[in-house]
């Protein structure tokens, strides 16, 4: 009987250690954002604590200061969870190999994992096991130390252009403000270079944020800035320029910028199992969160600034709707998920997406098509959000 229990306990311990190691390797080593249940559960648990702590807060600045600690806290909590699970997983292994009582096995596991050496091995088998466990502890520490610089390097590259956008698009960033300011400094002939720079930015965040999804939650140094609102302002300005401006030269870089933008948002959203329509309908057939009145107001501002607009406003609206539909779904869901500061045409009208699925089965059900119209969610962090009914973009 004791031999049978020892084998069962040993198999349970091996399974716990193996699954924990797989979670750590997938998160820190494998260059791909693979959803792991343990990582997801830690993120959900920490997020729930932060949401509860923000309930009495009403000012966005106070909430932003709290949420600025969310991503670093998740990053620090993951190694603690892995260490705790590895320590727990080795306990039945020590017991199965004759390490004494369960209390002695717990002390032996802690001594080996933390390399404290206060507990002498009961036999040579537990001595070898202690050395193996010490390797796991040192390995996790080394992974974390090597992982942090790469994360902050990616974060710094992302924030460089987000910060620079405030000079051109204001704070919060706005697509009409961006184009009007470029008109005022006669920078429209240089738009192709502008779209090219941001196209490379979208390519960069697709690679970094899909490989290391925790970067999505890292907030900008200034409360009024966010990578989500920056992406929205740039994509809207490119769509507005293509649809409404009568430019002398074609703007293929603007089209490539929009394409790189919606591909980046979709690829990053795939980790969070974010639904979107891969092939939205053309033109005005696809409803968007921006109204025709807002579009016309933006066109009037551009005309007052000296821009030459296309004569057919109906076709311009259809073109803008077609461009906007390609990226609006993921953009507005990221505005909700990241609790982005209020910004025109993006985080002032988010689609509610604050809860991640706890299991893969629930995740798959979320991705099923929903033919019924949805509603744009209300952000908890913006008093500027307007409730409006529209079809939820899958």
C-alpha cells in the first residue's frame, strides 16, 4: 500500500513541476504568446484585486496611478506563483523517496528550492532531488533577471512615438487635430513618410506585444497618454486622409499603415481571444462607432484649415467607414481592456472587454459568431463615454 501511495504521490509531484515549468518556459523563453492557464489565472486574480481596490476611487488620475502598478505586480507575482507550485510539487517527491513525514518533506523542499541548506537529506535519493530542485529555483531567478531588461526595452521603443504624437495630435490625441496641425505647418506633402514611420511602429508592437502580452498592460508615463489612443489617432487620421482629402499624390503608405495597424491589433488580440470580423463588409454596410455627423465635423475643420476635400461626401463617408471597420473592433476592445484615458473616437466609446476567459472552453465559446447586435460598453474610467447602440464587431 505504501509503495502504491508513493508512486501516486510521485506522479502528482512530477505533473505539478512539469506543468509549472512549462508555464514558465512558455512565458519567459518561447518567443510566442501562448495562453497558459496558470499565467491566465494569476493575471485574473491580480486584476480582480486591483479592480476591487479602485472601486472607491472616482478620479481618473487616482485610478491610473493604481493601474500603473498592475503590470509590474503581475510580472512579480508570476515567479512567486511558480516557486510556490514547484515547492509544493517537490513535497510528494521527497515523501515518496523516503524523506520522512510530510512536514520534513516540506522543509526539505523549501531548503532545496531556496538553496538555504538548513535541512540535511535523509538519503542519497533526496540529496539528488534537492540538487535538482535548487536548479529549478536558480533557473527561474535567472529567467526573471534576463526577462526584465527585454521587456523595458520593448516598452521604451513603443513609448518613443507615443510621446512624440502629443506634439502633432495633442493630448488626448485626435485624428482631426493631427491633420489640421500638419496642414498649418504645410506638412501634408510629407504624409507618406509619416505613415511609413507609424507602419514600422505597428509592426514592432505586433512582434513585441504578441510575444510578450504583458506589455499590453504597461501604461505610459503620463496619465493622458496610451499606446491604444495613439494607435487610434494614427489609424483614424490615415483613414480620414484617404477618404476625405483630395491629395495630388496617392498615399499608398497610408493604406499600408492601416493594414499594418489592424493586423497588429488583431494579432495581439488573438492572445486575449478577442473577437473581430476578419472581413468586414464594404463601406456604409458595416456600422461603426463614429457617426456621420462627427465625420462631417472633422471634414469641416480640415476645410477651414485649408485642405482640399473630395467633392462626393457620401463616397468619402463610405470609404472612411470601410477603412475604420477593419480596425475598430480590436481598437475599442483594447481601450476597455487597457483602461485607456479618454480620447476622441477610441477610448471615449470602448467595447466592453474587461474579463478574460478563465478556461479554454469559455474562450472558444466567446469566439463563436453572435448575430445579434451588441452595444458599446461603458468605460469605468471615463465620464465622456456615450451609450449608443451599434452592432458589435466580431
